[in-house]
């Protein structure tokens, strides 16, 4: 287990609401608590270099990802047969995690392990109840998926450790970070997410497609823990690679996505008729953003790029003029990566800093995701045989 610092996060409930497409309201407004960046003065050489850098990143992340853990330490998964995994997702209302957990359950059952999914509505009290139930049932491992913020569960984590039950955390921490000091002693393993890469790729897309002249509206949700690294990296990429790009940011709390995003986008277009890009940092924001663009009569002029790779947004990439790109994270691949973390903890092995890879899905390659698009069809299948070989299940 490695020690280090953890980027700031708020529970703000439901990090993974990023995967919900909320209903769009026809009216409402909100205050812009963000700001604008960008200005003139960059040399043509600097602009060209920034565009070239952005295009290079796009080209790299548009490729089908390949399994990269062939040399990792194997795990004797057949020896774990009969073990009981108790999985607590951040919320059972979020399709992204529901679908990922189904993959995890299927893998566990194929390997002869029992898998319990603790259904909940995403409240700390329910997460604590799940921990207490798992401890009472004397399960073999507890996984916090999504993740219920472990800082809110320290008493339960202590009880689990006293009972000899390992706890793992999946899809919560920024790539390269780890649980904070008050949590770390009670965690056996964890996996990470490349949130900063997501932010940079969103910026790169607008930079490259606008030839270094993007006029951008970013939509974030400050209470979502992943928003901080995504927006920080996004703003840094614009500042570094496109100093002449204009970037305005608005914050819309999760509970208001369905009522405020559409009018906020319409208002931004009215105030800024030169706006040509909207970057909602989660798929759950994108339907409302698109509705605002369409209501403003700009469906063929203003483009949207977002993150998650949910089937609904991939279909929008295929079918609409405004949805230009979605950064896809395969729920199937993520299910395998999460189970590798759990298997290693059960086997008494250290987790490896793995993550499900990202792939840019755009109008150039969306056909590879099938009809209707599926995030798994566009990611290849190298991870399936790769993990099964590591686990001794071939």
C-alpha cells in the first residue's frame, strides 16, 4: 500500500449522477458563478503548436485500446471459489454503475463466488447500513463501488477491519492518488480513474476542431467529486495550448441539471453569439445542453463534447448534428478492472494501479460501436482474454 495525498472532494452525493440523463425543463435560469479566460496575443506559431498537440492527443485516444497488464502478477481466482463479495454502489439509480455491477456479478458467479449487490438510493445512512449488513453476514470482502465516500464510513471501516473483512474501493480516486490518511489503514485495495485526462481531452477536442480559436462554455457541478480534477485539467489545457480560446464556466448543481442547464445554455448563446462549443463534463448534462442549443436555433453551428460513453450519448453522436464527441469508458472493461482489484484483495495481493481506458468516440468512428451504439463494442475485447489469463480462468 502506498501513501500520499488525496485531491479534495466533496460527497455532494452521487458522483455518478454523471451518467444520468435528467429530464429537460423548458424554463428557468441560474447565475454564472464561473468565469471567462482567454485573450489575444498568441503568436501564430504558438497557436499552431497548441493545435498540433491537441490533434496528437485526439489521434492517440481515438484508437481501440489494448489490454496492457499482461505482465502483472497473476491471481489464482479458482482458489477463491465460494468466497462472498458484498458490493455497495454509490447509488442503484445510476445506469452507469448498475450496468458495471452486472458485469462484476457475472464474472464473480462464473468464477464460483457469491456476489451480493446492496441496492440503495445514494445516502450516507444507506451506505452505512450496507456496511453493517455485510459485517453481520461475515462476508469475505466489501467493495465500495462508485464510490460511497469512505471518509463518511470510518466507523464502519474500523469495524470491518476488526472483523477481518477487507474493503476495496473502485472508480472513485483520481489516477495517481489514493485514499486519505484517515481511511488508508482500513482499505485493502483500490482502483483509480483518469479524470484529469478526461478534462484535457475535452479541451483538446475543441482546440483542434476550432483550429485554436474556440469560444467555449464549460458546464460543471462543483459538488461532484470528479469535477475538480476534470475542470482543473481542462482549464490548464486551454491556458497552455490555446491562450486565444475564450472559456466561460458555469456551475449547475446536480439537482438542477434538468431545470437549469437548458436555459443557462440558451442565455449563454444570447449573451455570446460567437459561442461555438459547449462542454458539459458529464453525459448526464448533455441532453439538456443539446436542448438549449436546439432551442436557440444553433443545432448546426454549436457543438457538444462530453464524457462517460453512456449509450444514450453515443447514440446522439451518431444521430445529431450538435453532439460531436463523447469520451467513452467501457462499463464492461471497468467491470473486469474492478473485479481484478477485488480478486487481488481476496488473494492477499496488493492491488495494481489499473483503470479502464478511455476512447474518444466521434462521428469518425462511432460506427465501430454498432447500431445502436454500445460503449463496449467500440472498445475491442483484448481485456477479456487478458484478464482471464491473469486469473487462471482460460
